């Protein structure tokens, strides 16, 4: 194992995949000479040339379509949005083109694109247009896979899997953990798309985390201590969902909490609850609970932002509520 | 089977007749489609290409299979001109497994990537960035291919047009943007949609060279596309053709046309019609007798295509489920 940040882990994944496959190229704003505003592509232009690390004007529709057209012609683009919120201006290219052309062509064209949603997250006072977790949009549109790595190891392993996948993969990052050092395995490895991970075994309550909420739930579990035995599952992939892992855990605990940074309404948590009810109704000892951001655009003032995003206290409260629920 | 023409340069009887036949195929194909649509054998959204045949045929005649074409919602003509695949197109319109998109796409989504036909598009302006991407891929791989994006004057008001032209010029990509100004975006006339319909001016704003073309004259289109191709293949960056034409049919399906009769009449005259126009330019190479012969040939091919489509099976739900439903 070696110590590296989430950003460094992704950078290493990109370098390894570009080395391995000459059809892989990177495209996005500022990714070339400056290595991106998050330093996520630092050194890659120098190493692989400006032909393969393409900086663009602020034209998200055009460069998203460029990646799509290039993928149709056999290349393997890694497309980058500086913030997930910026994807809104390119939604036609993503949802009407990239997601649908493989089917509409009768399978004659493929879309092996990795769509990186950089800088996603809340809690850093960046206000409503820089704070959205929009994974549910893409999970709702058939044609995408959607992954949300919450550790440096998963960032590297899932990015490599995404690049090698023949389907478009929406890869949602989180800025709160970009620069934190973590242990990452040395040498070649990938993390499979579509598999959740039981991070900690437990017997009282199942907690499924979506993306960055893993960190908040770990903090909540530490505070709770022995008062509740939590089985912590990191979903990692939100489309397709690894329902088997969730249901196996629910069979032990009978109680399930899902925690996401995204707004609660119509989110991935709701989808997990729908499937838990449909596929594991008999396993439930009490109603499933979802924690997410409150139903308003994210406000700027720290006092307000903290009031609308999931907090460690709220997570602790719901975990204990579920444990104490009387059958 | 397809003859490479460069009709202006060769001007042979064979070349002229081949160009004429391809335009005629599109015309009669679209008329059949209208008929079959009325009869309920073709369904969904149908946008006919009648009157614009000179643009598709003039442009695609100059291209190789290895060159890319990205089409629009009004794409039957582009598909036929680039691939010559009448049966695959007809079967697709009838939703059959033998269709060029296996019945998964329909009228607006015909595909034949092996012949460089990279699909129609149901979103106006949606295909322009995709064409940019194929141009990028050609340059990335170091091939000599070009990428052609067909779009209308309506799409020229989408951001994708402007963003793509800028990016193509910045990165010197082999993109040929072919605007088919058919004077209507659905029912909105060009005057009501476009502040200045001179696309060459828009191109100039992005340092892109352009030519204004009589889109109803296949020889004019042919000359222009060859100029564009020498520019683009020499690595000098994108090129725009502003083809002036007219959408003779209503926007979609067989809806009522609300345009003034006098206006429609002008564009239905033999002087405007691209087929008559080519014949009148080469009366010696394309006699009435030869035209009648081509009519028979085209009709026979279309009969075969319709029979083929009718006899083809529908896609199998089980296979579709296996392949596409997750």
C-alpha cells in the first residue's frame, strides 16, 4: 500500500490507462497545460502530449459531443466537467445522444466514454450552482452506468474500470476528499462497477452510503460507539445498484438507512427504498429511512448550508431511531 | 456499384445519369414513404427530403466510405446518398429487424457506420458536436477522413452550431458544415428565426471559410464540396457550405401546409426542381428517353425494397430484452 490523495489516485489511473491504450484521451476545460483546476490531470499533457490532453473553451455541449463523436469512431474519451453542476448545459449531448445512440443504432455504435463529474459536493460554501449531486438524473436515464467513489482506492480502481467499459460511465467525484491522504494498493488493480462494499460488519442497523456520505456516516458510527452495531455499506455504484449486498445485510438487521448528499426527493435513496420494499419487504422490521439534503437549492451562508445538508448528528439520530424502533 | 463522379470535371453521360438516378431514387423513395405512411405501414415522425436532393447527392458523391456523415431529423436523403441502401432504409421505416438500425431507430435514426453514415438525429443541432468528434477522431488517428455535418438554418440558431464551429476552427479539425437553408424551421420562416441568414458571415466570425451555394443545383453543390474537401483535407481546418434551398413538403408527416400557394408554386417549377435542372443542363447526355428508363429502374428497385421490408421479420422482443434492457 502507498499513501496518496484521491486526486493523485485518479491521476495515476489516467496515466496508466493512457499508457495501456492509445485510444484513451482526456478532454475538458483547463485540463491541458495547467493540469485542471483541481490538479487532477497534472503532468499528463507533458507526458502524453497536447494531442491526447485536450483543453477546451467553455463550450460544454460541443466538447461533450466531440467526445461522443470520437467514441463512435473508436476512441475512448475521458470527458471532464469542472463541477457537476456545469453538466446541465450539456444535457442534450449526454442524455439524448450519448445514452441513446447505442440503442438507436441497433447496437452498431458504441459509446465508451468516461464522464468525470469533478468537484461535486457540499459543505464548502460554494452556493447553489456549485453544490449539486445529480447522480439520480443519470441513473434515471437508461444507457449510463453511474459510480460514486468515496475513497482514493475506489477512485483509482473505478476510474480504470470506467475507462475500459464499453458503456458511458458517469464518474462522480467529491471535492471534500480530494486532497486527503489515504492508503491505495500498489500496482495494477481495478474496482468492479456494480459492486457495493461492506465496509464494516454489524447486526443492528444497515446503513448504505452514497458517495461522500460514507465519511459522515463513519464519523457518526465512531460517536455512537457501542450503542449500536452498524453494518456500513458503501454503494459505490448507484446504477446498476448492488441490491444483493443491501438485501443480504437487511436480512441480518431488518433496518435500513440510506444516506446521500443529494436532495432527498426522487434521489438514489428513494430508488433503493423502492427496491428494498419490492424485493425484501419481508426482511423489514421497520420503515426504511433516507437522509439527504433538504428540498431547497443549497444556500451560501455557513449557518444555512449546514442546516440543509446531512449532518453527523442527524445521521446519529436516525441510526439510533432505527435501532430503537419497536416491532 | 456506386460511380465516383466529380460531375463537373468529367461531365460524362455515365456520371450525369448516375447523379440523376441517385436524386431520383431519393425523390421516389420519399413519395413511397408518404404513400406507405398514409396507408399505415410506416408510422411515427416522418420528415421528407423532397426538393433538397441536390445537396445530399452533390455532397455525398464527393465523399469516400471512410468519410463521416452526421445527419438530421430530415435524413432519408442523406442516408440514401451516402450508403445507397434503399432496402435497409425502407425496412427501418417499417420497424423491421432487417432495417439499417435493426428497427431500433426509425426515420430519424438510420445508421451505417461501416459506410460512414453516423446517424440521423432527433434533436435539431444535436448532431453538429458529434460530427466535430468524428473530425477529431480522424485527426487523432492521422487518417485523411473528413466529417460532414448536415443541418438546417434552424439549427444554426442552436448553441451547438456556434460552439462547434469555434472549436473546429481552434483545433483545425476536418469538419465540413453543410447548412441546408430550406427556409423553414418547422413552421417558422427563416426571416422570423435568423437575424442574418448569410451563414458565410457566421462562419467568418469563427475564422471559418465558407461558400454560398445554390442548393437546388447539384453541379453547384458538387463544385463547392470539392473546394471544401481540398481545403479540409489539406489540414486547413473546417469549411462551411451555405446551401440555399426550399422544403417543398410540410415539416412533418402529412400535416397540412399553411405556406402561401404562390410561394410553394415558385419552388415547384421545373427551373427550381433539382432533377429537371440537371436534365436541362445536360439535354444531350440525359434525354427524355434515358430519364424514362431511369424511372423504370428506380421504381423496380423501390418495389423490391418495399417487398423486402414487408417480408422482413419484426425485431425479436427476447433478443432486444437480452441486449438492451438492464
